């Protein structure tokens, strides 16, 4: 079977890397998605373990369509009775880009009608009452190429379940994990987030270091599929629980706001990880660790009233971070003038998205020791 792991633009390589680490090698990386082939065990494993993917979908069919009639007829021909009962509640989501069929609402309506007609013909009934479990069908159209898939997730994979309290402009769990993976963080590497907010980056790093499946404590839409054996997820969860480690971590999260640190402690406890937390401003950053990885998501200065204070913060960050030259520095921001304000050109830049804003992930490599 073919599955689709969707991601934010710029994080596709991290998703492919994770799939390979899970032993799922048959992959193809495209914009904002990674295709992979496998069985239902692979699907359950991917759902539990993928850290930077947004969703996992199971492909039902793909075809070319540039008219509503073609969309209807080809959708109707797909084997929907393999997956849906004559009483399934069908919910259709959709998106279309660079295609003749640009009206998403019309495409959704036509796809649902075609699925209903297919089920009526397969089960020899005149009505699909939709009184049983809901199955979400995703229709995606890109350059007139249609992909129809079942949503395996329900709530997106960023919903880990540990972050129940929020601060302004929180970093999503999937993006936080993606930044950590892009930084090439290793479990025995010290990590600091000096502006940790609700604690996403330190918590995701701790889960990586302790080999904790990020979605172990949540449910998925696929668990309600009538055609899927209950043992698939049970066995995948047992395997994930057995893989967990309890190594001592060198991870620190700090923030100037005491309220943020209180929330961080609650979130870390719920996630089942032990992390050091401190209330302190960036200018007081110190560490006894010789080298490591620093990742932060500072204010972006999107509002004019914040612009000058953000510039002052960026300059201060440069002064402070220069005190730890053996550390790799990673900063995500939507501020296009970051490098000029910070006063240093990044060694690497990656275009990403945070909450709908186009951002850049600036990476400054650690100073190499002189021979």
C-alpha cells in the first residue's frame, strides 16, 4: 500500500530520514510530502514515531481529471467497499492548486457523491445512512492530478497531548522537532533553548534523547477503521513502550517569564521527561557544558511597536552567543533583516513556515578548534 506523510515545506528531508530510521526504505520525497510504501504495521509505526510530519494518509487512488465528470466517474470506480461500510459517515476534505478544477467545495461535494454512489452499487442498497464511524477522505488536486486518500490521523500529528497550556505564538510540536532534527542533535549532546516559551523544543529534544515515541499517548482515526485488525496498533504501541530509555539528559530550557517556566514544568511532567528549567533573561545565559546545540525561537517583531525591542534583542543575542563559540547556534525567525541586525551571516539557511508565516532557520556552526 502507498501512504503519504505530509510536512511543512522545508522539513521533507527530516520526515524521509525518520522513515528510513524506522526501516521504511521505499520512499519518494516531494514538496511538502513524502510517499512511502508498506503494510498496516508500517503505517501504525509511522503514526507513533514520526516527529516532524503533519499527517499520514493512505492512498486509495490517483488519476488525471480536468472536468467534474471525469472526477466523478474515476472516483466512483475506486474500490471504496474495501474500506467503507454501507453505514460509514463520510467526511471529505480537499485542496486544489494549479488545476482546472479549482473550486475545492465543488470537488469535495462531487467526490462524496461519487463515493456514495459506489457504495450503493457495491452493497446493493438505495441509501447510505451514515450512522457508523466517521472516515475522513482527503482529495488533493495538483496540476490536474488527483489523489484520493484516507486520513489515518484524525487530529494532526502535532497534537502530542502534553501541551495543555499555551503562551502567545507557541511553536508547534512538529516544527519544534523538525528544528531539532535539522540541527543534527544527538541524544548525548547538550541542548539549550534560552527563550523556551511553553517548552516545545526542550521537551521534543528530551523525547528524542529518551527514544520516546511522540504520539504514544494519543489515538488515531485509523484505529476505528473496520477493516484494520486491532492487534496492529496494540503491537506497535507495545514495541514503542519497550523502546523507551531513561538516560540522564543535558537539556536546559530558560525564559525571562516565570509563568512560562511553570507551564514548561507541567508540560514536561505530562510528556514524561526530566529537564532543567530556569527563569532568566538571555543576557544571563551561562553554561558549564563545553559544547552543544542552542536552538531558539525569538520574537519576530511583526508589530511595529515591537520592532525596536526585537532589534535590541537580536544584537544582545549575538553578544551572548559569542561567549559560547563551541556551540552550534540555530535561530528561527520571520524577520528578513535578522542577519544584518544580528551582525553575522549564517552558515546555512532553510526556508520554513511557522503558523502560516514564511520563516528562515539560520544555522551558525560551532567554531572549529585550531590544530
